[in-house]
C-alpha cells in the first residue's frame, strides 16, 4: 500500500465527522441533511411531507408567492375499475423516508436549488361524487397555474390527470410522456366517461392534450382491444416488449422526438412497473418495466419543458413491504429534479 497516500488520507479524514465533506458540490448537498458534522435531521421525525419538504398549506392565492414547484396530494379513487385504495396513496408516498436529497445521475439536490413546498391535498367537497371531485381538482390547478408554479401530484387514481390537464393545458395543448400498463384512452362505461381508464381520450377531445405529442410507454395486458383511440388519434404507443427490443436509449430518443419543444406533462402510473416491483396498485399487469428502466426514461427527459407531472395508482393496502410507495416516491423525486433543471437552466 502507498504509505504516503495512507498518511494523507489519515490527516484529512482520520478525525472527520460524517458531515465533514470536502467536495464543494457534495458539501452543499449535505447542508440539507446535517444539523452539524455529527448530527443528521431525523427522517422519521415531524409531520410527514414529501422528502421532508417545507409544508405550506394554501389558504389564499398569495400563499403561492415565491414557489417554483409544489407537491400536491390528490386523495381520490372514485374512478377505479378494479381494486380501490389509491385514495391513500398520497399518505403512503409522503411517509417514505429514504428519498433524496441528491439524485446521483442528474446531479441534483432540488430542495437546495429551487423553492419547493408540499402544499397538502386538494380540498374536495364530496367524497362520493367523481364529477364534483374532478371540478374541485380542476379549479385548484387553475390557481396553481395562475400563480406560475409547477405542480407535481400524488394520486389517487389516474382519472385525476384529466382535470389537471384541463387546467394546465387550457391555453396551449400539452404533450405527454405516459408510463403505464394501459393506454387509458377508452370510452364511457356505465354512464361515466371520467373513470381512470379514459382520461386521455377525454383530454384530447377537450382540446387540452395534443395526441401527436404523446408517447405511451410500457403498455401491455389483456385490455389492448380498448386502446384504438390512441393509435387513431396519433399517439405513439410503445409496448413493454418493444422496450426490450428497442433498448432504453432508443425509447428516450423517440420520446424526445415526439414531444419536441412544447409544454410537457409527465404522468406515471405505478402499474407501468412489473408487479414484482409495484404490487400495491389496483390493476397490476405482469411483464412490466423495472424501476431502473423507468428511472432511466424519466432522466432522459432532462431539459424538456415540463409544466407538471404526477404519480398515481399507489394503493398501499396491497403493498405489505412498502416497495410500491418507495418506488413511486423515487419517480416523483426524479420529476422534481427535472423541474429543478428547467428552473435553473443547468443540466447534469
């Protein structure tokens, strides 16, 4: 062993504490966690917010002042067609401790780079009416958009994305990167067209989603016959097995080509992952993406014009070991890093 190198390491690190970090980039990240060189903030203490972000409940529009990004819970699952329970998703995702502060691939520590806060849950008037819940969600996101804040949301079932898109895409239709097992472009069932199986058909018909700028990734399962609207409207559909054949770099390249330079909404249904990695969801489909593949796809969106995003369909009662909530929280954190890149203009 090089004795001179060992001597230098002993001099530098022999008496150093856990929070004595010498690299300026990493030292700046550590300031978010360490109270002093020996003590870290307890991740399991205090009221749970997403990755410990400041809690800022919104009483009036003035409360949005200064925010670049907000984390919003949407605890509503009245639109499910299979197993219910995603109303508890926001609590489960907020309760995950081991998220952030640093994303090692994108080289971001977003809470130290932009002004972000967890603003709590969308206030909704009825726990029984899907239509009224959608109206409340849309109204709340109109306020967020008017304040110039980028929302990242935790559902809730996938029907929540329709009222969010109605608000964010009102002035200019959105593009979409959609990771899911299902295209969610089916029609009306049993007198309802606002369920979680059809938000993107309705968003296109409402004029708030541009199908030519939409890509749906990870699609599979027995409901393929329901998704003809995706193809006919011009959406790009990449099935789960095609991801293997193409490879992740080609999937990213295709997604960036489809989206282009316009406003982008990123929506992530946890059933896009194989149920081995995300069992806690209402409509699991075997043969899905791995978390590593999904993270790579999200990271590949770096630099695009993201105006909002969500993670949906976490149903914690089917998630005995919390792996689904853990994975969902990581996806949301990655989206937060993408927002930080957009706001600061700096790439990895």
